[in-house]
């Protein structure tokens, strides 16, 4: 008999999803989610990592390809974790490497949030 048990999959804690800010005021819940997203992107290293993943060929990047951002590997891991917690990145382990991607829906939601209602 095995004592192992499957662990539940973790979902990002926040998902950016709001109407354009010029359309209506954000609800309290929407404001909390949106603030978490902007807070995560408010750090220059995180913004650079997000940009590296988003612009990487094939739409995903191995951590081995994006780690050279001027900070130590543990710091890179910390920043990637914060981006995942904000719902901006998802990841998948393949062997010894972790691959990160920005889901198209995240980029669409970010663009939607900042566009004007007439556009």
C-alpha cells in the first residue's frame, strides 16, 4: 500500500479581467486583481522577465534562456514566482527545466483594460 497522494494543481491567485477603465469604475474585487498584476509588473526585473517570456520565439521560454537579467538565479526564481502568483505567467516542468509562457488571454485582458471605450 502506498502512502503517496496526488497534490492538487495550483492555479494563479489572480487573473487580470476587467472592462476598459474608461467604461466604468472597477469593483473592489477587480481592483484587487488589477493592482496585483500592476504590482507584479512594477519591478523592473519582473517587467523584463515578463517581456522576455512574452517576446520569446514560440511563445514560451525556458528559464535557462531568460535568467541573464543581472540578478542571481534564486532572485530570478523569486520574481518568476511573483509573476505566476499574479496570474501573468504559467509554467511547465520538462525534465530539469521549467518553461514559462504568457497566456494569450492575459495579454488580451491587459490590452482590454487599458484601451479606451471608443477604440
